[in-house]
């Protein structure tokens, strides 16, 4: 169809006035700023409001709203409205016209973004090449993001949708606001699972099991068919693979390290290897990665694949994109960028974090929010802050300190109970959750009683 943009806009408006039931289809794709003519943009906004408020509308309701806005006479009055409906196409579907207008609109937005970028790069001293890549990707992705939200929502619109959802869930007996289950039952009960757009921090002193717990969650999600991306800044992909394999195959970690495998072990590994082929579990093991690189990799991955969850091990190993800043300022920038990335990609992000040594100087070594290393901004930006604490570890360290026992020797003694302390929960309650740990298999498990 070789129609001008104005003719396409007039056709869409006419069809919607004539057939209000078509608003649902248009509402899913078109926004008022997709219309190049200001008057049609305002008229489409009126149709959206009437549709959302009343469900249906007619010429008289439209006319009344236009008069309230003071645009009825300048638009051309009722005569113009009847002209649009009488000229509305009847042999072509609304979908075809919507696609044409949306293409026009996106082309214009991309063109504007490119012009802005060209103006930015005229001052090369302002950005390095990584900044330019980040800026370019963000401008283009912002166009896609803006198609789904204008960033400002009337509370009555939210109320209508949420109340209906709550009533439906109440009748069905399901939980509202349910995120992706981690398969750690008490954690899922308290938090509702992993929720979109949230930044979660998992912090602990060394040897508490941070990486093992994060990998357990990642593997559990992969078993559900979710797509998971792990940024491993400390361990190589071979080390992570052995941890995951030990967990799912029931072959002890030390056997995988030392290659002391029985025939039964080999069979279990072979069986689970076939299962792992179906996992959408991806690992980036680039050391010294910057926050800009993480953002760029995640954005590209999101556009090329489904992406449901990101794990970063660990936050303090991420390089800042800024120069001449204190480490505290750098960590603040990194945590804020991770929160923004979670919102941008609309997925949960779990970032592991170190704790300061001040924990070790206290008699009660359970971590506190004030122990987060290098920046209070981590606490501020995070939707959840969790701590792992193993009392048994400290008991063994105390009794064997004179023998200088290594962390790994201590932690592999036997299965024990750990505390997952939810120290901050922006959207819910704080809690202490007890989990079993079997370090032979790098595995955390549900327990059925409090300790």
C-alpha cells in the first residue's frame, strides 16, 4: 500500500471510531506519539481514555471529550468525525494499517536517535569507544522500551488492573505477584520467588557457600526451562561446570577434581550430561570485565535469546567505567548500573558481594547490612540483600585455629545447616531461612524444621 502517513492515520482513527471493539488491538501496539499529526494524536488519546473507562464509546462521547479539551471546533467538528468514519476502509484489516503506521513511527524515532548520536560523537574527547557503544545500544533499546511504557501511569489504571488480578487469583487460590520459583521453598514463600526488574545481593564472608548457592538457583531455573546468564569473574567455566555437575549428578566434588570415578559415577555423569544439553545456561568467564561490558553483553544476549535471570560472581570484581573516582564511588556506580539494567531488561539480577572483615571481630558473626563492603549504595540500590551464615564453620575454625586448617577442609566435613538471612526486602518481610548444605555435592537443600 502506497498511502501517505496522514492517510494511514486518518484510516486508523476512522476505523476505531466506527468499530470501538477494535481498540484492544490498537492499544496493544499504538501510542499517541505514533501519530505525526497532533490533532490525531490527541483524538487517539481520547479514544484510549474512553475505551479504558467505559469499554465502548460513540460519536457523542467523543465529541463531548473533544469539547472539554477545547479541540472540537479546530478539528472540524462533527462533520470531520463523520468524514473519517465514512472514509474508513472496509476491505483492509486494521492490523495492516497499524503495522504501516508503527513502521513509520519507529523509522522516525530511529532517525532522531541517530541524529542525536551523530551530534554526540562530534566531540570525541567526551567519550571513549566503550562509552559510545553503550550510548548507542541504550538509545536504540530505549526506543523498544518506550513502546511498552511511557513511564507515567495514572493510579486508577493500575488499580483497575491490579484489583481484577487480585480477585481472580483469590478465586483460583494462587499467590499474587509470583516470580520465578527458586525451588527453595521457604525462600519462595517469603519472597514470591525471583521477581522481574529486581536487583538481589547475596553477601557473605569467604567459605560460606555464596557461589554454590547462586549456582544452585541458576541450575534450578535452567531445569525449569529458563534462560540464565552467569558472569563468572573469579572462577573459570571448567570450575563452574564441575560444581554444577556434582550437584545434579550426585558425584562428589573431590572425585571430579581428582578424576577418581567409578563405573557408576561415569554412568550418572553420562546421564546428567544428556540432561544438561537442554539447559539454557550460559557462562561468561571474562576476567576484569567492566560494568559497560556486562551491560552490552546482557543487552545483546537479550535481543538474540530469551533471558530470564543473570548471576554475577562477584560485584567487587567488576571494573568501573569511570576514572579518577574512589573505590566507594565506583562500587556505587556499579550497583546503580546493575539496578538500572535489571529494570531495563525486566529480569531479576543476582549479584554476589563480599563483606568487610569487621564481621570477624564480633562475637556474633552473623552479617549485618553495615558489613556490606565498600559502599552503602549497594544496600540502597538492592531490592533484596541476603546473607549466608554458617555457625558450624566458625565453631570448627575456633577449635582448629591452631592447626591452621584450610577453609575447604573445614567446610567438607559433613552436611550442616546454614542461615539465609534476608536483611533487606523492599517488597516484603525480612526473615531467617534455614537451609541444609551438602558440600560434597555443592548442594543446598530444603529443611523441614527450624534449628
